[in-house]
């Protein structure tokens, strides 16, 4: 194995390897059960997409749906790999933020909440029961 291959294998998230291992078990299942699993994956994916505009944990449900669908479809596996890699990169960027960046984010969040509260109180907007 080339040194570059070992680096990419090391950087690959373990969840992708576990899903790859499950594919063999999945392919041994009877067809009706595989159809039910695909329907469950489609349902999870559609529910996650709906949660992008509705309340709910879309960023958790969409990867779950993709993981289920990746057992059967190559496009879902590719989308899941991109999602997991981008999520790991985002986690690393968030981990490497400076204290000043975090404090600035908190300050802007508090200022936005205060502006909303002031608007609701003095703007005669029936958002808060005051």
C-alpha cells in the first residue's frame, strides 16, 4: 500500500468503514426486507429534508437516511461520504476557533435577542404577552 493510501485511510471516518461492513450483511437479506429498509431510508431522508424548513434535527436525520440508503445505492454512499467529511471539517474548524471569535458570536447573539425583546416590547408587536 502506498503512503498516500494509508493517510487517506487514516483520515476516513470509522462510520464509513462500519457501513461498508454492513453492506455484505444487507445483501444477504431477503428482497422484501431490503425493500422495507430502502423505504425506511427514503422516509428518513425526506423527513430530514423537510426539517430543513420545519422544526427538527435535519442535520442528524439526513445523514441517517443517507446511511440507510447507502447500503443499496452508490449515490447515497457518495453523498454520505461527502457529508461526513464536511461535518468532520466543520467540527475541526469550530474546535480551532479563538476565544475572541466565540465571545464575538455570543455578544452578537445576545444583542440580537435584546433587539428582538425591545422590538416586541416597544414596537407593539403581539409576540410577547406584555
